[in-house]
């Protein structure tokens, strides 16, 4: 295996320490993805340089000129505090003719603009919850005829469960107005209001540029969630390790028959291609009591923490964590960006 110069692009406030030992779990969890990726790439023998990025790309430009990396390993999820702007940073990397890991800018933009993503899925006749968008600064109008309560209210463009809580499931007009206002004021984006789908929550990973590989389908469980509480992946569920233990959060391979497994696998590949994704992604879905599969989101560049769903699911098909990261590096080096044509 060729030893490479790898520049890891990450958020300035997430540059990991040399060790996570001695840190409180919730503190260590903030840096876990970055620490896992950097330490594993170093253990693979690569020369790794981290560059912390805030709202100025000059530090990235300087790092590219100084270190001349073979590939930039992209761990950014936003820029200038805007979720959709991660695609702009990757576009800039392409303008510099710099190979990078993860999804291309066009796929990032299509997938991360959740309302646009749903329109594309609808065009391809892929089942997704009906929705409406309330732009920031606009008052809530009456619901369209194809929408009814309960609804699920979230940011139109932010990631990582930002702004999501149990209160995101709304059951009447008053709750809807309150939650839309919460998204506008506290998240600072438009609010996406979609049908709330009761059912089993599952994910499947996709890996590749042209030739795609899929992971086993994993299901999310909250074994000790209090009766009546919605099983939604809130910000607290994602980040609060004590709360995760309290509700019995776990993931495991989904128990599905062969036909349903094949249906979901084919569907994941269709979505990946429809959105023009590359590198790697995670597709989130729910299956209702009639066993209909509803696509909730397509997530390019998902969490790469060791032991989390994406890495764990690919481990079941032979990709240990170091092998998975090396595969992502190789895909970045092989991606044919427009400047290569």
C-alpha cells in the first residue's frame, strides 16, 4: 500500500487532542470521529496533517500549498455555520484540482437541501413523506391538502439532528406554529414539515463512485424509551451518552426477509445514483406497519466514528475500520472530477 500525504479538513473547534483518555464521555464524543479518523490514518502509515477551518479558506489554501497532499480527507459538515455550504468548500477543492474524499459538491447540494432532495425522489417515484417548507421569516400558511397531522418538523438544511427533539412531532396547528418558530429562531433556517411515519427506523450504507457496494441494513432500537414517546433520533439521543444508556439505544442488523432486504438494497442504490452521490453515504428510512419503505434522508459523508452504524455495518461485510478508511481514501483518489476530463 502506497503511503500518502493526507490533509484532514475539519472544523477548527473539532481538532482532536492527542488522546481522549481522561476526558468525560460527552466531551470525548465531540472529537471522536476526528480522533478515530486521524489516528487510524496515521496507524496505516500515512503522513497526516490536520487543518482546522472556521470561516476562512485561506488556511486551507496555505495548507495545500505547504503540504501538497495526495488527497484531502473531508470531515466538514458546514461552512460559515451553514449546512449547505459544505458543498461550496468541496467545489473550491475541485477548482484547486485537489482530490478529496467523500461526496462531490453537486451530490452534497442535492442531498442536503432536504426539500430539493424530496422533489428529486418524487420524480424518480421513490416513496418519501409528503412535506411543506416554511421559509425563515415567513408566516405559516394553511396545510396543503396532502398533509395531515401528525407532522415532523426539522431544519430544511442542517445535519446531525440539530433542532430535533420529541417536540418535533406535532399533532395540531398550535404545536406546528410553535415548532416552526423554534426552527426559525434557534436553528436559523427554513422549517421542513413532513408527514410523521410511525414504524421501524433503519439505515443502509452505500460505498462507491460508479461501482457501488452496500452494507447490511441496520435497525435503530430504543429499548427503554418511556411509553408513548416517539422513537425519533433527537439531538439528545445523538450526543448525550448518559441519555443513550437510559433509553437503551442500540443498533443491530435488521431482521428482514430476503425479498424486503433486496428491495431496500436496490432502493438505496437508486437513490445514490438519482442524487449523483459519490464516495460514501447513509440512507435513512422507516418501514410502516404495512411494510412500505419511506425514505427520510440521504446523508452523504455520514459519521465515520469507529463503532457507529456506518462503520459497524460495513465491518459485517469485511471492511474493518482501517480498511474502510483506506477504501474511502482510494475512492477519493479515483473520483473523476470534471477538471480531469
